[in-house]
């Protein structure tokens, strides 16, 4: 299995989710199944079916998170020194050449991406256009509305 890049913050969030799944969600669903079994006939017991479905989801998510963590290459952006180049984990300040609007993005892994928070997936078109560029360079991004040009104003590793 190939390694999956993830920031230190993203890895911590996955570890917290795994801990919650194992210590809170799993015991809760086991208890819910036991309570549903105590009600008698399982063939017509909706609570039992729902609890078993929830158990399947929880166990699947535990396996998925454990797999991601085992394949993770944890990168701490504060420890990066890419000489001003845009790399995974970098925070990039951009200016749209058409509108002059300023935006700031951090390039992160798939599980961490949240555009509302300025976290863009490493495999997104904007991240792919930015990787390897430096402050002052112009990145062209193929957007649904056509090509957009962004000037790189600043690159930070934080």
C-alpha cells in the first residue's frame, strides 16, 4: 500500500476519531444490541437490525481509519524547509489576477480537506497547479468556469 501524506494535525484528528470509535461508539452499539436481543424475537426487531447496521458501520470505519494511519506519512508543516516552494503542508496566499481577491489555502491530505477552512486536497486542481511554484509565480487553474490565474503572494510553512 502506498503512503498517504497527512499533516500532523490531520493525523491527530484521525487518532482522536479512532479512540472515540473504540471507547465510546463500539461499547454503545454492543450495549444497544444486547438490549434489543433482550426484547425477544429478532426476526421483527427493528432496533436489533438498526444496531447491527450501526455496528457494521463502526467496525468498517475503525478498519478504514486504522488502515489510513498505518499508511500515513505524517508531515509537520512547521518542520518544512522547501526554500519558498509550494509543497504539501504549505500555506499559500494567492491573489486572483482577474478580480484581485485574496485567498489563503493550506495544501493537505484527502481526509483533512475542507475548502470552507481553506484546506485544499493535494490532488485538487488548485493544489496541483501550485505545487513546485514560488512566491511571485503565476499558477493557472482549470476551473469549471474556465482558466483562472492566481499570483502567489506568499508561501508559509506553519
